[in-house]
């Protein structure tokens, strides 16, 4: 596999972890490198970048405890109210 493939996968996973709120420390970097190493071992030497990235993303929960995320309700509560429309009088 080309060196650039590894760098791109590292960058994508690194960015994902930072955006998820994972603090990047020396141990976090080591875990990330181990994750990529395990993904490469599973993909094989002739694997492509998409497959490597897919496997690496699937391995994230094994290596990192991501902060829990509770998304807000997708809509405001429904309540009966008038918005000023009137029927044909």
C-alpha cells in the first residue's frame, strides 16, 4: 500500500476522534497507530484505501471510549395553536 494511503486514513480517523471530543495525548496517538496497524493486518498488503478506512472506522469502538452524545429532539413538541389562517368566510 502506498504511504499516502496510511496518512490519509490516519488524518480521517484523527479528525473524527478530535471532533468527537477525544483528548489527543501520547497514549491516544499510540492507540490510533495500533488501530491502523490492526486495520492493515486485516485488510492485507494489497488492500485499497476505502476498505482500509472502513475497517479502521469499524475498529474505533475497540480502542476508544467516545463521549456519549444525546442529540436534541428533531422537532419542537407538537401543540395545537392558531397561526392566523382563516377559512373562506
